[in-house]
C-alpha cells in the first residue's frame, strides 16, 4: 500500500496534516478557530479524515472556548502546541511574558509550507539530509494577534527511517519586547497512559543506567539544571507499552539534540491523556525577544518502533551515525588509541610518554593521546586551565617536538583540552578575571579547583580558539579530547541586562557549539572525542561535532557492561569511547581478566588506557591478539546492526549482545559471565538479525541462520557439568567472557 517514501499531505477539506513514510504516520488537524489538534502518531495508516478522534464532551467543572457552547474545551483536546490558561490547565509548549506581565497567548494557524529537504537550525546542532530527497519538511506558522508574535513549528519526516524531528522558531514581529519563559521543542499528546517510562540515569562513574516505571496521573520528568546534559539524566526518554521488550512491542523514543539544561516530562491528565514534552529546561531560563528577533529551540528526535527496544535503538544508531555525526570521521574506521591518563595521571615526562608510545606501537596501537597535564603550570589540578601553551617544565622541547617524536615512532598524535575552564592559578585568569562565570559580590564556588569561562562572550571563545589553533598547528594534531569537568554554578553575566540573566545558560551552550564549529571548520581532519568527567555530556548535541565521546570515567569492564548497555539505547557503538585499563581497576579495585576487558571495550571506539610496559609477556600477547581482532572487525562493529540479547540489569549475573554486518555475512556475539555459579542449567543464546537462509561457520561448525536464531547457540560451560573427554566444556570464572564470530560460508 505504501511506497517507502516521505509524504506530507494537507487535506484541504478536512484541514488535516498527515506525515507518512510507510513506516509511521503523524496526523493532526486545524480546529475551526485555528488550533492544532493531535489525532494520531504511530505505525503508518492510510490517509482519510480522522476528525472523529476529536473528543468534545461536556463535563463538570470545565471551561469552554465559545459562548453558548459547552463542548469546545482545550482541556479535553490533544494538541500540538498547547498554551496554558485559555481552557487548558496542563503544562504549555510556550509561555510568553508580555510587557504588561500577562502570559496569556492565543496562537492560531496563519499559514503552512511543505517542501523537500530539511532546513538547518541556526547555530544549533541537528540531524540533516545529504540531499533533499531524503525526506520532507512541514513548517506551520502560528500567530498571536495581540502580541504579533509568530511561531514556526518545524516537522521533518525522514524517507527511510521511522523518524520525525521537531523544533520551533519564535519570531517577534510586534513592537514590544517579549520574554520566552518556556518553549518546548516537542509537545505530543498521546491518547492514553498505558506506558512504562524508561530513562537513562545515574551519576559520575555509573552513567545511563536503565530505569523504568509505569506512567501515573501527574507529572513524571527528568531534567538537567547543571548547564550540561549531565551524568544524572540523559536527554532521552522512551515510552513503551507494557508488553514491550527488546524484540517486540511498541515504543516511542525521544531525544533532545542539546547539551545544556533540558526537561523531558510526561504529564498524565485526569482522563489518562499523556502529554510528552521535551525542550530546554524552563527552570532558570528566560529569553528576551526584542522586536524583529527570532529564537530557535533545539531539535527533538522522535523515533517509533513496533518491534521492541532493539529496533528503536537501531533507528537512533543509524540516524545519529549517518545523519547527525558529520565530517570525515563519520564513516571512517577509528584508530586504536592509547591514552596516558590512567597510566601516569600528572606524573609524566617526555621519556615516560615515549616509552608508553613505543610499546603501544609494537602491539599495533595507531594513535597516542596525551591527556591532562601538558600545558600551562598544570602540575596538579589546582592550576593551568586556561593556558593552552606547553608546560616547559614537563616537556622542555615543546609540544611540536613531542608530536614529531610520537610520529617518528609510527603513531598519530592527539591532545586533551578543557577549553571551557580556568584555574585561578593561570595567566588567563590574571589577565581576565571577569571572564569567569560568577555572581558579583558573592562567593565563587569551584569544582575540582576550577571555574567556568563565560562562553557566552565572543571574545572568550575567540581567545581560546586562537590558543588552541597555535597548539594544533605546532603539533599537527590528528585527534582532540575535549573535556568539561564541572557543572555551572553562580551563573550570571554582568554584561547583560538584569532582564537577560535567564539567557546565560543557553548562551553558554551556544558558545560551546560556536567554538566546536570554528575548530572543525578550520581543521576538518581532526577526530574529536567529547568528554565530561566521563559521560557527563554524552548527548546528541555533542555527536554533531564529535563523533565519539568518552563513555565513563569508570573503566572497569563489569561496570562498563551496564554503562555501555544503557548508552546503547540510543547512541551508536562507534560513539562510545571504550578502553582496556589496568587491574586492580582504578575505580572499583576489581580484578578482571584482560580478555574480558578487551571483550567489553571491543563494543565501542576501542583503545587502551594503561602503561603497556607494566603488562606481562602473556598479557602483551593477548593485547596483540585483541588489536588484530579489532582491526579485522572494526568496520563491522561500527557499521553493523547492534542487538542487545541479555541485560546486565536483570539479576542473572550475565550479559550478552551482538553485532551483525549490514550484509548479514558476519556476526560478532559476546557473552559475559559476571559471577560464576555451580550446577547451572544448560544455556543457549538466541541470536538475532541473521539471514535465516545463510549458512554460518564458527570454528568447524556450520549452522543455518534460522537455526541460530530459533534453536539457539549452546553457550553452556563447565558450570553446567562435564560429561566425557570429547566434550570438555570450558572452565569459567567470575568476570569471564566469550566472543564468537559467525561468518557466512560461501560455497
Ligand atoms: C576527566 C576525564 C578523564 C581525564 C581527566 C583529566 O575526568 O573524564 O578521562 O581526562 O579528566 O583530568
């Protein structure tokens, strides 16, 4: 019935919009007084008039839009751009404070436009098309007659993915100043509340744990108030039907392409209508919109799946990997790197670094990353941030000479920066104490002895850009790790009017994006990895600039199972920085086998973060094998389709996942045994995503795809008993793991 292409139809007679690509439909219509009423969002359905879905009923204690009418109340209606206080009492998509203090508005339809392609959002990261045939965009303009403010609602539907993106532009065409106090990028009313809410939450060192709860009447929300998207909550929520699991059932996933304060909430009203809203956090936000000015809200991505969480994640992965990440590194194999942080911390000199690099090159590493400590007077974490010139005490021959040395060993060279920060013990602070975010006459609160530069100021961004350019040019950097190690406090900008203080957080984020854009424009070949004390700013906004991010400062393989599993809900495997580190692990003091550390880190942008000189000969042999394995399969790992098989969040002390190449000819399957047990059941792993008719080979055994998916692959080990000499099952230990590669057998 459908040809898998995006269409946006406006049925004039029914005043109904229908976005459809054969996978999903998104339908809403205009009311007789120009309000946008939501009708349907879900699996694709045919075009017809769906006005019968509108509920207009007389109920006690309700208020109505028209005199002598006891039916039309916005409180009962599902809407696209709701406002508060004109018969709707739920949270609005916009709150506009006017000069007289009123926040009442009445935005009604003015016009609309439908076109091929997807417009860029000004100064904001967003998904994109490579050509206009990849989808269609609908722009609906609403107008509030009293203020003369217009709002453009942008809807883009992708041709080949169950994806709709949304954002809005508020344009002040009036003569008075307006204050935007709230602007949700997405407001979607769903007809019932039979969903479980899934969020990814945690803390430093245990980011993005999967947490779920049923929706209830009232508001459930996650947010950031820290100026970064945060370790605590990721800007992502999924609403899944009660029976939804990894392989079946309906789920709606939403993510905000933004790296600052956000709010995602679901308000379930008294009639079980669910209002899902996503956008900049209104807490601490207010934007002064002068006449002629426009404010653009960040983009929201909406993903629909009726085949469970894996399909939702695969859609996010494909979208983020191919149409959010940009630049030459988007599709390129990522280099195996070694980072010196956990190997040396601040205790290094050139000889030590060179000895790590030489050993790394011997085993097959391709990129050497010098982490914190190479600049300014950075001898500990009290000083140096803001001074992006070489620390001559540590590296007397300069950074260019070190870079050359590393290159002569045969490795690429990368450096760590923390561009947004300043220590009071720095040249930059002495020269520009007013560049630091602080509130005059009040205590200045630090984080790790450091303060935040006001990236809302163009001259601050320019100064850091210039400093970074000198270092990049001198050392011809091939990689940059951009860190950000504290939330924002004491937020104020003395150069702005008192009425503009609610803008400081957002201006800061725009400044961060500006610096990223300046750097990637000037140096398109550099591979950027974002970081924020591990995964404190692992968000879709960052992926637009940096195609990979340091997933967590917790490098323990067992902890990483949960962290990477949760992260995979929406972020592609290629985006997750994952390193093998030393044991006892520096965060957990845990001892895990080097094989397991590798088997976990393979499912990410792979690297090492230890001094290889401290490993035994036997371990070095394992490392060499790991690197050979990774190089052989990295393009499958990064471009393949990822399936979660067994969750480490279930209490069975195990986890499993797999990746299948796009042509289905290769599958890499991993099983992790967290704690060993005795006298266990016989175990099979039911593989997914294979071609049922292909014959796959693993070791000397042949299996059909349908066999591996339906009969399952036996993973029993010695814990489920030994029988005879011919069938010795592998002994297993705590923190053990196994990886199998299945390749299509060509005749
Ligand atoms: C943060 C990062 C680490 C490391 C240190 C350096 O914590 O997450 O990987 O770069 O900073 O100070």
